[in-house]
């Protein structure tokens, strides 16, 4: 059971404050949706939590332990799970080999029971079984022998989630996990997040533009706006708040590709928008 908290978390890029003094705690057993317009600082906030970016000020703590000085990989070991970027994978290995390596990494030294063939063989068998289970869960078992570099985009995103599952973190961070997926792929990932939610020891953070998904999955919503936390509460209250009403419901749907160039309204989230990963 791990309580994740940020205190006055801030990052400046030159003169621009992308995340501005965000203080927030995330309880185990809850899924918090993070919403806000393109450029609000959601991905940057994730990058500060996971250690991909170093904060200009403020702290990130897990169960009271200050992680601020730790690298991204040290934070992963501490229990923070951020969906892998595919650049972190072994593109020439197969899907199964990648997931098996992630399972092995997550088990760390625990499986090293000395150098004998029996333990190596039984480890391999156990790791493969677990990797199979995970690939079943993301509906990718049929593609386990494919080389990662050859996967279509939707499968690559599913694989990112599979690797996150393999790590078994305390805190799961999903940044628009279904962005770019087709209608058949997205429900698989949403089901998986639903299943994770059933495990009441896990803390889940979900950046998501699709309000129907947020409404269904979130126990709580926080809204970022120009890097600042402007709303925080139960979904019904936050969705009914003027800022979200105006942002998501008061505007005509826009072409997603145009949203980055021309925000629909200064500082307000577009409807059903999407964005690149960091
Ligand atoms: N490495 C960087 N260097 C300079 N500016 C950055 C960097 N990363 C992010 N920014 C800026 O910080 C702001 C927040 O960006 P961020 O990607 O966190 O927004 P977001 O809320 O995730 O948006 P979206 O919904 O489009 O994904 C933007 O103005 C962005 O241009
Ligand atoms: Mg983003």
C-alpha cells in the first residue's frame, strides 16, 4: 500500500512554468483521472513523478520517502510504474522475449538460486508462464512471436501496458493509454485498467481526454490548467464544475489534429483531444 504525494511540484522551461506548485496525494485503491487542455502540464507532471524530468522545486514522495533525488529507474524500483516508451524495448526481440525480460527484471535477484541447470530451466519456465498470462490479458498472445519493431501502433501501445503489468508497480501511471488505438483495441486496455482497479492496494493515475472513459473509471478527478491544479474532487462534482463544463461540454468537437496548433479556447481542454507521448 503506497501513498504517492507531490508537494509544490514545479518545473520551469526557460520562462515557462509548465507545472506550477502542484500539491496532491494519491490514495491506494483509487483511480485518479488527470484532465486538462493540451499543454496543461499533465504529461510533464507524470514525467516529474516518474523522474524523466527533474523538478525545479518541490518533492515527490512515496509512503513518506522522498524520491526527488532518485533517477527514473530508481523510482521504478521504488514502485512507480510508468508505461514504457517503446524506445526502452528491444525492438529486434519478440513480444514474448520483451515481456519475459520485464518479468525477470521485476523479480530482480529473488530468482537467483545459484547456478545450476535445473534452477535456470525452472526460472525460464516460470518467467515464460507469467509472460504468457500478461500477453493473454492484453489480447496479444497470438502475436507473441512477432518482432517488436514490426508491430502496428496499436499493438505497440498494448505492449507498453503489458510491460507495465510485468513490473507489478505499486503506482500505475497511464498517459492516454488508448490514444491512437482502434475501436477493437481500446476496450482491451480499458478492461485491463478496470481489473487493476479491483486490486485495492494499487494506486492508479490516468491522464485521459475522453470524458466518457473518465466518468466511468475515475474515483476522483483533478484538473490541471496552465500547470496549476485548479479542481480536485469526486467525478460528479468536478464534471459539473464551470471549468470542466465550459471546457468539455460547451465547445463544438474539433478536429483532433488541429488541437495542438489552435487551442479551442485559451487554456481550456479540447473535447476528445489527444496528444503525443513525451
Ligand atoms: N522538455 C520541454 N521543454 C520545453 N517545454 C516543454 C517541455 N516539455 C513540455 N513542455 C511544455 O510544457 C507545457 C506542458 O506540456 P505537456 O506535454 O505536459 O502538456 P499536456 O497536458 O500533457 O498536453 P497534451 O494534452 O497535449 O498531452 C507545454 O507548454 C509544453 O510545450
Ligand atoms: Mg500529454
